[in-house]
C-alpha cells in the first residue's frame, strides 16, 4: 500500500515496528525512527496496525503522533486503516480532534491480493469534507471507496464485513467437508457451485485453498478471531444476538488452541475435519 502511494507521486515518511522494507526506501521512502518523526514531516498520517492497543500506543504513547501535535500544533489528517473497535475509534477521534486535527477511520477488505493490486475495498468514517480531500489518495490503494458516515462508521462496516466473510468461510469448509466425506470430488463440487447461487469470492479463493491445503496467509486466523471478538463485544453492548458469529469464533479459538493462529483463515476447515475425523481429499 505504501508502494502505491510512492508510485502515485507522494513523498512518504515511513515507520514500522518490524522495520521498514528496503524496497520502499529504494523507491524513495524516508525511514523515520518513531511515529512522532513521521508526524513532524507528513501532512497526512496513515496507520495500519493489528488492534486497538497498538493504535492507541502509536497515537498517544511515548514518541507517538500526539507528542508532535502537542509540541507543534498543526492541521493534519490522521487516517487509521486498522480494523479495531468502533467505540475505541470514536474515543481516539475525539482526542485527535481536541488537538486540532482531523481523524478518519478507513479499514479495508481484500486481503494481501487486494493490497498488492490496489483493488482494496475501503470503508470510511469521516466528515464529508475530509473524505473528499483524501479520496484521491485512497484511490491509489483501493478500488471501491465508500464514505459510510461519521467517525466509527467505517469500523462498523468492517465488523459487518468480517461477520459475513468468517461465516461464509466456515460454511464453505462445511460444504466441501460434507462433499468429500460423502464420496464426491470436492474440487468438482466447488467448480459446479461456482456456477450457481452459492458462488462467492470466498468459495472461489478459500475453497481452493482448503482443497489444495494451502494455508499460508493471506489473512491470519488470529486476526479473524480478533475481529469476531470485536463484533461480539459490540453486539453485547447493543443487545444484538449473533449466534452463528459466536459459534464461528469458537472454531477460530480452537484453531488457535491447536497452534494455528498464524494460518490463513481458510484453515478453519482443519478444525471441522478434526470434528468429523475426515480430511478433505483432492
């Protein structure tokens, strides 16, 4: 995603806790030691982190974004593309707004393939005027860019996305496992289903991974489990029942218990296979 911004003509100041990739430096990106240093140089600051505590640390921790904003007040735009709690997002936005800056939540869907091909779906929570300022930049990373509403709305949309994705992956796993145990060729079953009403991107991509036993991420099980935990926590606060989401999260929990947290989320089929004492046969 950073590479697309550089190739789009933007000057990038980069910080990553795991180290900035050398190819981005070769393309013209400038390495920074801290989020504070990024903020000193950039007008728009993008975040992409695993969970809310990580976002809070980068925003408000030592040598974080707020450190610079407190010392050198300036009108900047903070764009968080992480997938985190909508309630936490609203709190973060309020704190950044109090420092005189605009805040945007812009979580994405499309996985590694979408990030590499700049075809991500980007769900945005922001003031409309701020959205219009950053939409051309988001367009360098994504293909479908939608303003959902005010701060927090982008994250609400992402939670809805993850409910659909996770439950569909689990359903595809059940279907292919059933077909294999019953004696049919799961690859041919998948091919037939792709031509009918059961067709989906999940069946196309994750169904293929299940059949080929290709569980390198992709999108890790531990992140899918985290997103479903956010969904269930928000649902509890709202008084909404999400029974199938809860069951699916328990299966992801089981994957993690079997040391599968780093697997691709399609590997939920492995737990279904253990429950049925049958492995899908290609």
